[in-house]
C-alpha cells in the first residue's frame, strides 16, 4: 500500500514519507498483542487504551486486512478486547492492560483497578460496534461476533436506554477535584440539567471535555449508525432477532430526537445541526475537532454530504461563526477548547478532506497537514495557526492515522461497508 500511495503522489514525496512513518509508528509503538489473543492499543504518550482512539487507530488497516491475515487477527483481537472492556464497565472511556490501578483512581465515581478513566462518552461505545461491523464487511470474518459481543451489545443498549432518562434513572456520577471545569461534572457529578428528547445523554465529548449541555448531537448521530450496524450483525450473523429489534427501536427514538430537538435556524447559515442541546431550549452552536463532530456527519454515515442541513452546518463550522474555527498566517481550521485558543487540529483538517467532494480540496488539505508538521513528519494534536512549530504532543496516533485515511482516500483506497463505501 505504501508503494501505491507513493506512486500516486510522486509530485509530493513528503506525503508518502509521513504515511509510512504514521503506519509504522502505530503498529510498532501502540499495538500490543496479549497472551490471551486480544490486542491492546495505547493512545500514544499515555499507557492506556481508549475505546474510541484504539478503533480509529486501526481503521485504515481494514483496507488491507482481507489480504493480510496478521492484520485481520490484530483487529479481531482488538474487538474482543474492547468488548471485554465494555463488559467490565460500559461507562468507562479508557482502560489499563490489567487490574494495575493506574490512571485517575481518585475520581469520585465507581472506579476499579482496570480503569484508567471513567468519563462516560457515547462514542466510546459506538466505535467498537462500528469496528466489529467493518471487520466483518472487509474480511468476511465473524469469529469476533461471539456471545460476549452480543452481551456487550446488550449492555450498550441498556446504558443508552437508561441515559435517555438521565435525570431520573442514571446511576452515573463523575467528579474530579483540583482540575479545570471541563474535567468534571456539575451538580454533584450529574452534569447540567436535561429534559427528555429521545436522544441519549453523554457526560463528556470525544475530547474528554465535559459537555456543556447533555445531549451531544454528533455522538447521538453516531449511535444511530452504530445501532443500524448492530441490528444487521444481530440478524445476519448472531441470529438474534430480539437484539436486532431492540437496536432498531432505539435508533428510531434517537433519530427522532435529533430531528425534533437538534436542528436550529441560524441567521446566516439557515437550518443547521446544533453541537449540543439540553432538551430544555438551550443549544450549543459550535464544532470541535474531535470525532464524532458535526463536520464528520457524512464520514460517520448519518447523512450524505449533499444533505441540505449538513451542507448548511458545514458552512457554519468552517466559518468564523464557529467559535473554534481559527485562521492564522500558517493555517485555518477547526480547533478545540481542549487545547489553547488558536490551535488547529490535524484531525479536523483530515476530516475536512474526508468529507470534501472535491479531490483538489483533499490534496490542498494533505499538503497543509504536511507543511505544518514542524519538520517531524508526524501529526500533532494541535498546532498554532500562526506558528506550526508551537504544538501539543510530538506525535498523536489518532491524528497520524487520520492523515493516513485522507491520503488513502485521495489515492482511491477505501474501506468497504456493505454495498457502498465509506471514506477511509
């Protein structure tokens, strides 16, 4: 695959070098096969496995997995590990490689030695379901779709059902002391008040920052897609019609909630999706670099890039109307409240390219990412839009692999999903 990418980008050799560096970095420094046959994938400079990051880090390898059994084995092992983690605690976002007691053990929540962190994020449950689905569709393998997978899926459904009624039914609480406000939840760990919408509540965003309002819209969109994929696996592989019907019913309720509560009229951009809402009349109009994001909606598979509400939303998030869209002398793009003001994230630049319909735009963004690597030939978490030599994290595996996804997409290498393709 490296040779194919290099041949397709001969005029820009640095792209292929970053591509090769990123693939090798992920395989050699973040992926570890365990004695029990599972795969543990650390996020990078933190020795813990995030459910979200680990799925995103291996996703590009699905394009080769059908012809490379060792890659398919690695991904299969990761799915098994992720399901074991979910069965440990479906509210946790990051896990240790054993009951080591590492991580944020002093947080006021139901911690265990297996957990690095217990910030509840909807996408932490979406990504493993989608990875299991993509493994099936790209390799034909079903060995990972075990009774444990089905049990983990039922746990996911139960949590999402409970969190539709967060105020009255949720057992989840989270508080951290001596930290920025974005690292903890208000109201004794319950978060800001919410009303019922049909959507499911999330304590934290994919940035691991606390939600300002309880219903994180792009994460709920991702849940709709993951539930649709779960229903298909339940019917066609597991032979579990009840599980399929429960997934179908829940995705319909969440989708109806999005349509009823998450679309607002913007004075400049028309009807757009809000980033967050509380079901009580408040909306957060912004976008964050981390995925799931509003920019990533077609990448997630919720609606196409041609959807008129998405098109309006895209114009909004790639404009100064989005408080986290930054323009500087070296770059312009989406950042995050997770990093300093004025920092653009390569993840967001890659997602802008992956959701673009113009191939020239994809190349422009690839070259921008290559030009702002500060000479490291690696992607960072974020960098100053005025000075790319000022950045956070010397290398960041999720960002590296998002660069790879975009470059593969530009070269026509994609991960198959059912009877269509998603960009990867």
